[in-house]
């Protein structure tokens, strides 16, 4: 007996839905914006660079002139930008059906810091999205059957990344390894997703949290990975952006999800293939670790989530 592969064709109509996608100007975010707008959704494309965001809109409009797209500026590496974005979003929208936390920084060429002096991968991939989600939680709560889809990575359990949350040196001041720092940020994404889902369910809130990872996908995130990875391994092993976007699309739209799930490809060690339910690391399900990360994240971002 064969199981039908899940594709974008399985996405039901998104007419009447408002969907916010971070990092929507390129790669997975752009593809998600294209697909979901083709299904009738009002898509808010949150981007750091408005010029590249407008170019992304032009690409989508060439294929679908009727696409409902709204471009908004958001720099997840700057808490001030997140606060400004939240203020503008609240002025424009009273409904948010799906929040897709997709934007990410991967393997920067050298150690970089956010505006608030956090290591850029942890500060952007985790803390930025933690703050954004908390600031939009009121609109999500007021939208029936809303959903949060969080993009992680198979890297969260890679041995070379020494997966852990380094509470004694979150910003790697004592010694920087971009692979370890990235792994920490992607593990943090999953700890956040599962803990957020638990707390929302405990508060009897009608919001579902689902996580996903794209496998090994050919996007511009690999540009700092070195010649061997970029030119040889990526060209041989990486799957297309269209395939790599399917897990987050399934997390965002599949009506059968119950929350706290994790979608990704299943072939070649979860590097390629159609999206299915996959198992994240045991550490990502560590409730004590998640609770500690939650408290630290609230302190660092200065936001307290309201689950009432």
C-alpha cells in the first residue's frame, strides 16, 4: 500500500485568511508567499530589505496578477524594528490566521551581533521570533483556529553542532563556532514551538503550533558555507526550493494537525523528499530545558506572554 505524497495541490483554499510570513523576499519565504497567495490568502510579506521585497512581489505578480500581497518592513535582529512592526501591524490588521516564523540567519562568515548585542543566529532565529510572536499573540487569540508555524532545521540534532542551549555563554563570547551557534538557534526554535503549544493548550486557547524543517534545500542561506558545500555538495544533494518549502506549508495549512508536531522530508536522512511527520531530537522535547529557555527568553526580550 502506497501513501500519497503531500504537495501544494493538497493545500485547501485560503480565501479569507490572513497569513504573515517572515523572511518572505527570497528562498522558502518567497515560495511560501507565492503558493499561499495563489490559494487566495492575504499574505503579509515581512522583509528586512524593502527593495528586495518589492522585487519578490513583482515576481509573484507576474504569475498571479490578483495575488493579495502586503509588504512590511521587519528586521528580526533589532527589537526596536519588531516593536515598530507590531505597532503597524495592529493598525492595519485585526485578524491573523497563520504566523509563519520562517526568516533565518545561517553560518555567517564571521561572528556578528544583533542591535541588542546578541549572537546574530540566536538573536534573529530565536529571540526575534520569540518577541514577534509574543507581540502578535493578542491578534492570534482573537482569530478563530489560528496557527503558528515555526521553521527549524535538521541541524538541530547534528553532532558536529554539539546541540544544546549554552546558557552560560549564549552569545559565544568565550569562543565562536558558527555551526554550534546555528545548531543552538534551531534547537531553540523547537523548544519554543513545543513549549508554546503546551502553554496555549493549558490555557485552552484556540491556537495551534506546528514546526517544520526544509531538509537540505538550495537557498541563499548556504552562501557562507564554503566552496565545497556551495558548489559541489549542494548541487548534488540539495532539493529544490519548491520541495523544501512543502514542510512549512504543510505545517501551516494541513487541517489534520493537532499541534506540537514536526514535519520534514524523510529520504536520505531527512535531507530530501515530501513532507511527513518526523521525530525531532529527545533534547528538543526536554520540558525542563524548554522552561529554562522560556524564562531566559522573556528576560532578554522583556516580554511576558499572556496566556489568559
